[in-house]
């Protein structure tokens, strides 16, 4: 099941660039939370801080607290374990091009020491079904490479790969921005289905998408969280004029 995330006084830097300034919010479990705002406002940096991807950049650093359930992810826990529990799907589909569809999904499990063929088969099938891809690829699981799929299928394959290691949270950074409208609709349908099992955080430039898929929305501007509330309130009656200006297209 999905788990809530509590963020307290989160600050992030790239060298001397202060990219996130004192972010505080609570992301509820088993909901979809959307993050909106103009390019360069800190949305992607924020989600990278939620699974300790930010620190993979040698000039980056983070202060503050991020609690996933009862676990402080910047406490006494390895980044590898954090990234197993908090999966991530990136803007552009990134399947392993030389691996079969099956091996793409099984890759994380094998890295975690799972080699039992029966268990791998079960998890691969379940993950592809949860990513709404099983019926499209089951005949070619071991014959076709992940790179042979269409863009939308590749993105769902990457979602299946993230789900295979049984995370509690799924981060999605612009998951549909490189996709056509039909593939985008499939990703949005998938988000609705996955909310019952996972906590989902999605970064999106598409405000209609945020309105369609998310229960809550946060508006970022210049590294600050300007406003965080129910999606309905953010889009119909925002509490901050900057949010209203962004949503109505006056800037950004």
C-alpha cells in the first residue's frame, strides 16, 4: 500500500545555486499529488530529493527532513533501499535497449538478489498487468527488446520496471510529455488504477492533466512552494495571486 510523505524544511543546492527554499508539505498516501509551475521552478529537483536522486550529482546537497511513513529517508537508511521503496519514472522512456521486455522488468529484482524463475515470472507478469501492458507484449516477452516498443509502450514498460520491486511510492517526472495524446490518456488511466496501491507524485507542465489525475496540487515558483491544496481549490479558488496568475496564463 502507498505511504504518506512528510517534508520539513527541505533545502537543496546545486553548488551555490539554492534550488529549493524551505519546502514544507504533507503528501497523503494512496493519492496522486501533482506539482505544477514554470520551467526551472524546482519541481523536478523536489521529486529527485524524495528518493535521494538529487545527491547523485556531485555538486548537489540537501538539508531538511523527508519522512516516508516512519522512516526518515535522509537518516540511517541506504539510498538504494530508499530508491527501492520510492520508484521513479522519468520524462523520456529509458528501457534498457539491449534487454528483452522480460529482462527489463526483471532487472531490479535480479539486482536485489531474486533469481527464482517462478517468482520472476510471476512478478514480471503482475507488473506488466499493473502497467496495462501485459496483453500487448505477452507473446514477445523474450523475443523483443524494450527499445522495439512504441514510445507509449516504452513508458509503461518503465512503469512496470519500477513496480516490479514493490515500491510504496511512485514518482513521475513529466511521464507523458514525450507521448502522443492516445498514449498520454493510457498513462493517465494507469495513474487512476495505481492510486489504490501506491502513493503517486507527478510533475507536469500540463495543467489539464493535473486537474484530471490529482487529488492535491502544489504550485512551485523560484524554488519555493507557493501553495499546496486540493486540486479543485487550486484551480478554482487559489489562495495566492501568483498561483492564479500562473493558472490563468498571465505568466509562465
